[in-house]
C-alpha cells in the first residue's frame, strides 16, 4: 500500500496521498475511514473521478442524502449536489454559495448529515493562486480546549437549530443588497424562506455531542442556525453560543484548505464545522461535486 498521510499543523485537514479512490484495496479503505473518523477532515489528493466512482466510494460510508433543492442535483446522478458559480444557458448549474458562514451541515434536521465529500473539478485561479478556499474547524479539539468550568456549565445543555430563522436572515440580506446576487438565487432564497417557515420546524440538539464511532466529545453549534439555548434567557443563550463559536474558530483549531484540481475533501459534521470563502467571481469558475452521507440523531 503506497498510501501516505501528510499531517498539517492543525488538528484536522491532513492530506492522504498515493491512493486511487476508484480502485481501493480494503486496507486502503480502512486507513482512509480511520483517518476520517479520527481527524474529522481529510483531503484525498490527485483523484480523477467520474460521478459514478465518487458515488461508489461515498456509499461505502453509509446511505447518501439528496440535497433538498433538486435544481442543483446532477441530472442523472441526483445524489451528487453541484457546488458551482457557472451559468449555462442562463441558469446556474449548481449552488454558488453553499455555506459562507460557519456551519455543520443540516444541523437543523432531527438527523443531520454525518458528513460530506467535496470533489474539485474546477478551481478559480488568479495570478497562479487558488481562490474559493474552504475553512474547517475542529469542534472536537475546541471542546478539549475549553476550561473545565465551561465544560461543566454546558454539559447537558441543548440548543435550538432554526433553518427558518436562517432562511429569513439570508433572504433579508439578499433583498437589502440585490446587486450582489443573481435574480434566480434571490428568488430561490425568498421561496426557501417561505417554505422553511412552514415545512422545517426548529429542532434542539445537545450543545456537546458524542461522536457515533469514536465516542469523542465535540461542541455542536453553528453560526446563524443555532439560535438559542433551551431553558436560558434569550440574550444569555445567544452570548453563550457566540462565545463558543468564537472559541471554535480560533486559529489553533482551524485548517484552511487551498483547493487543487482532483482534491476530494472529506468532512465529518460530528467533529468539525466549515465555511466557504466567496472571494471569486465569473469569469473565474468554481465547479465541485458533493456527496452527502446520512447521519443519526446527535447524542
Ligand atoms: C459546502 O459547505 O457544502 C460547500 C463548501 C465549499 O463550497 O467550499
């Protein structure tokens, strides 16, 4: 096995070289699975994957989820969600902004996604440097780094995760600055706000969750989506959530991924959160394929 792990200086984001995900031995698969569970985010470099090959690799980790907005799912392979700023025939081929604030995917659902694998087909480049980096923070390392007094304070607390509050904020922001966004995206945000209000009830999850495989504890709160702490006065809860998120995104817990073609970044929503940087625009093109692994109720 020629698999080699190159460690970053962060607790997550380590690079796995020397494998072909379309042609893995059982030992290589096990090494990748163990690294993903242990570190929360790993980057498998140098891949050339068809949608079918990405799907086959992803399915080895569990059932896959289809993204709720069908317009951005790959025709013919709807379990691939397209993340892209490319417009074809006047229509976006994918979602340009799949997460510009810190979040853990689908935390507003009773059973949020376990993780996601994002594969780079086109990376925006300027003066030889990639744009559109993705930041990842280890919520597990951040939990470990809390003072014992804070750990004691948050043990057993639950927090509300509200997609409808998030959708309303996103639509309001887009409406306030419509010059910054295409009309299809603005219409989509408004429709999402109205639908979310009716169809996506708020859900509460533990503020400290336990990883379903490793048993490691991590903080579980997303910027904008985690809206309040159950049983705590609103402002006190919001201040606590802000202080926890500020703690998680300190440099010692964060890895910044600078994309290269053929990278497949695997993130685990149980022990990390992420944020995409929107510092590029057409004609600089970004095109990625994402598969999403189904998760379980956080405990
Ligand atoms: C995502 O949050 O699913 C996408 C992240 C990215 O576009 O880098």
